[in-house]
C-alpha cells in the first residue's frame, strides 16, 4: 500500500479518536457531544480542503506564515470558545484529567516523521525532533493518565512535567517546520525542505492535530492551576454519568 495513503488512514483515525474523546469529555449530553463532534469534524474537512487546494504551499499560496495562522488561530478560537461558553467551561473544570492526557497516546504515530526522514522526504532537525518527541510523549501519555486515575493530585508534579514537555515538543516541531519550509521564514536550507507538510495528507498534522492537542495541553495547565482536586471532580462526574463503569 502507498505510504501516503496509509498515512491518510492513520491520521484520519487519530483525528477520529481525538474528536470522540473530546466530544464525550466536553459534551454534557448526547446533543452536546454531537455538536462538538460536528464542529471539530467540519474543521477537519476545512483543513483537508486547504491541503487539496494547496492554499498554504509557498508556490501556490501563502507558505509558512499562512501555516502559522492555521496552527495558532484554532488554538485561540478553541480557548476563547471554551472559556466563554458556560457549558464548555463547566466541562473543562470537570472532565476527567486522564482523558485529556490519555488522548495524546495517538502521538506515537510521530514515528511517521522518522519514516519520512529515512526516506529522504523530510529534513533534519525538524523530522527527528518532531518524530522522537511525539513518540516519547505518546508513549508516556498512557502511564501518566493511569497514574492520574489511580492516585489523583498526588502525581501533580509528574503531570506538570509531562505537560510541559508535550507542549514544548509541539512548539519545537512547528518552529523547526516553519524555518525549514520555503518562504520568507526559511532559515534551514537543507534538502529536502518541509514543504510537504502543507499538502495532503500531511497538513492534517499541523492544521488539525497539533492545534487540537496543544489546546488539550492548555486545558491541563488550566486544571492544574485551578484546583488541588483536579482529578476527583472529573472522576466523580464520569462515574455519575456511567454508574456501572467500575462494576
């Protein structure tokens, strides 16, 4: 099977997992969950259209500056939208923290960056940094989420370290990708560049998955800062929604 086709399937599946987890966690009822899933799905479709039309490529579009907007703007919209919506703000304060952490397990697919680097399709240091960073953060997400579920606020320092490293990894990947891509921001001129990240299916990473996952990192910081019982509220709510969950 063609590697790009396989990557399209993997990225779509990863996006579906993330959308499902966040819709369940932030939706107060079925209708709310469907609205959240629908809104995130429309965003996914928009990014796909942008990739197909190559609107963010340097040759046909705006290049790295436009890609930067495609990454940052959704984070701002999601953050403001959640904080301004009473129902979403309540959900932010009560969603089980281990759900926000566990969803990052999909980042083990950062191995794709390493495969593209080995195939000569992405440059260093962008691909190795982004690839190994995602793999390590993704592998740690499951154990950290389990520790939070079992021990609650006692593992706050562990969560804080993991969250900082996870957000730094995304920031470094976006920065290195921008300065490796053709355009006015290019500082690393090794070949190949990172231009393929503005095409299908690769734009799904910086255009959808990165802003979505970065927003969950911000949500974790918000929860760590808001309450010492940052897990208990979410855990109690989840058990209330699913009373047979632990039986």
